[in-house]
C-alpha cells in the first residue's frame, strides 16, 4: 500500500480548459503505473496502465 496520490495533469491541447483525458504520471516512477481518467467525470473510474504500456501508446500516437 502506498500513501502516494495521483497528481492529475490535463494536456495543454485540451482546448483551453475543455474536456479531455487526464493522466497521473507521477506514479510511473515509484509504482510503474499511469492512471488515466475522463476529466468530465473526475470522481469516476480510471484506467490504470503500466508505465511501459502507456509509453508504447504515446509512441504509437506520435508516429501518426
């Protein structure tokens, strides 16, 4: 169990405060996870990816 909490970050591409996904990359180094959530429903569920899976996802998106 950890006391570390997600520090949510919304992309600067989110249309000046518009709805977007948020990620909590502060947990990648210590827990090897990257939670992702819908910014419109911050109290809702989050998808938790391994840091490696999230990196692969980002690399594939950037390649498009």
